[in-house]
């Protein structure tokens, strides 16, 4: 055929020996490269039988193989002109490439959609597993997106949230104001970050319960309109911890206040026993220096006096140490009621006596044990006695007496001195002017005080009431006529059945 076309047979249409050699080498290399590529693709198809795009890989391998054969035939026809075979192979390669083109056109959209679908799936998983509730609402407040955390937090299913107004998650008392706040937020267009706290934010669950929340808002402008993404965080645990910390600060402040007020009296309280000890020991030392022999009874009396005085000083020091100790984390222990009262009275006895105020106790025998934190209950008693002292001291119309009176009550609140009493009642009465009606309602409020400036910060009674409630008891100001009376009620420690049987 080349001869018929007037061309030298065996040299095709490429003039020049160097160019022809380059042409033949290139086509031979392409042919040699196509074969292993096709084999590799076919091996992938064979090993990945479940792969969804195996058909595309198979067609691509077939087309590359046909192209390799075509290039091989091009090399062969330079010496052996079998054009019909070459053309047939070229036609097969062309058909294979057309098939590959059709297959690629069909699967390309799906392949391109895989990363987006995977990203969307990962994004949804990220949103659903977020620790905070995530909601997106439109301008009318209709919920369009809600994650799994929102379902758990509010108690609604996703179907109950989507398409409904976000106002159902707002407490009933705040819904009117919430609608106005939402409109104002949409007009401003400024995001509200989670860290920008607004006090007293609350959310409502499906069962109607309300919990404190922290809410971050972020507006999103799109072609479809304005949307707002809300991130809601349940801060119930954090609020509880903050309240506990505030309560511990109040307890610490109340202890500091009590100790500061007792400081001068405690110095006098320790000074007196030391003076007695010094006097007794000096007498014995002088007598010994003069070689005077004393009867054993006199020596015993002096030594006994020193021991008693020392023990009293030690009790005072231990009482101060107990008041300085926080005690809120101490375990509940079985405690003798009389011992609690004696310890509190011991600390204040000298102070009352110095100012001419009689302090007496009326404690019956056979009192049952109470389960309490001894430090905290002693703190309550000292605070009540200090308040009684302040009410009398400096008031010329007051009667200078304070009494601690103990009684027992049954389950119905009546007086019951029997062994089966339900509670121990410790009344602190004083002859002061009493509490005015306008102050009675606020008397237990934190930082409320009727004392002059500098005489107290108004946390003693509120802290004492909290301590009493933590022990399952009460602290109240009785309304009965007569002397001012604060009553501390503590439940009696119920004996274990085996203890009763063994007794």
C-alpha cells in the first residue's frame, strides 16, 4: 500500500532515520507501559470484588490494553504492513475509550459527592455528640436543627423539636420577654458568645422543670434568610458548686467573726487560770525554799487546784481550736448534748461574768445522743449566745440574764421526756428588748443585721440556720410572748435494733 502511495515501503510517512527511530521507540515504550498498567488494574478489580466502581476500573483496564496493542501494531506495521489488523485494534481501542467515557460521565457526580457526603456525615456526628445542646431557628423562632444533646437535655424527641417554636423551651414566665429579646437580637445582628454571661437565664424541659442555663447565640445570613444558631449549656452542677463555695465562704467568715469577737475575752479567760497556777506553784516553791513541811492534805489540795485550773485552760484552748476548724466535711458522729452545751458555755462564761450578765443552763438528765458535726453545732450555740449578749449589753432597759434550756419533743412536737423522744430542743433565751416585727421576716437573711456598723456582718443566723437544716433540724425564732427565744432542734440518734436488744 505504501508503494501505491508513492512512499518507501517500511518507512511510513516519517522522513529521516533519527526521527523514525524516536517514533518507534516512543510507541514501543507506550505499548510496553500499557500492558502492566492494565494487568495492575485487573488485579485490583479481582481483589476488590465488592468495590462499587469495579466496572469503571475494568473498562479502563480494557481501554489501556487496547491502546497498548494499537501502539504495538504501529511499531509492527513499520516492517509488516497488516493495516486491517491495526485498524481493527484501533477501532476496538476507540470503542473501549468511548465506553470508559460513558461510564466516567455516569459515575463522576457520585464520586465527587462522596467527600461532601462524608463531610456532612462527620459534621452531623460532630454536632450530635457535642456536650452542649445545639439548635438552629429561623426568624420566626421555628426550630430547624436539633442535635442529640438537645433531645437529652430538654426531654423532647427530635421530631417534637423540629418544626416547633423555640419558645416551648423557655419558662412560661419569661416567654413574653423572650419574644422581644429575640426580635432585638435579630435587629442587632451581633453574636452573643457563650462566655458573655447573663444572670438568671433558665430553660424549660418537657416535664415543665426549669434549670439554669448559659446560652450563646450566633446569627447566620444566607440567601434563604436569617437563621440563629443557639448553643445551650446546662449549668446546674456549676451553680450548685458555686453555692457550696459561697456557703463555705460564709461559714469561714462567720467563724472569723466569732473568733474576732472572742479574742479579748479569751485572753482574759486564759490569763485567769495561768494566774491561779502561778500563785499556787509560787506558794509551794516558797514553802519548799523555807524548808517548811506542809501536811500532805494541803499539798494535795494545791496540786488538785493546779490540775483543775490547767484542765479548764485546756478546755478553753480546745474550744477555740474547734471554732477555728471548718468542720463542714467532718463525718457525723454520736455526740452528747450536755457536752456540746457545756463547751459553748465554757468559752463565754468569763465574758458574760465580766459584763455582769448571768449565764445559766437548765439541762435535764438522761438526754439522748444526737448525731452531728460537733464543731458546727458548737458554732451555732456560740453564735446564739453572742447574739443574746449583744442584745443585752449596752441596753439599760434589758434584764441581764441569758439561759440555755434543753427539752425533748415527740414526733408530734409535744414535750416528751421519755426515751423515745424524736428531737432535742435547745432554747437560748435572753432578757433583751426582743426583735421588732419588721425585722422578724428578714432575720435569717444573709448580710441582714440589726447590730450597729462594725458589730457584725449579718451572716451568723443565716449560716446557723443552714447548719441546722443540714443536720435534719431547724433553727427558728419563737413567736411566743415573753423573753426572746431562739430554738435549735436536732433529731435524736435512733438506736440500732441490735443495740436496743443488747441493752
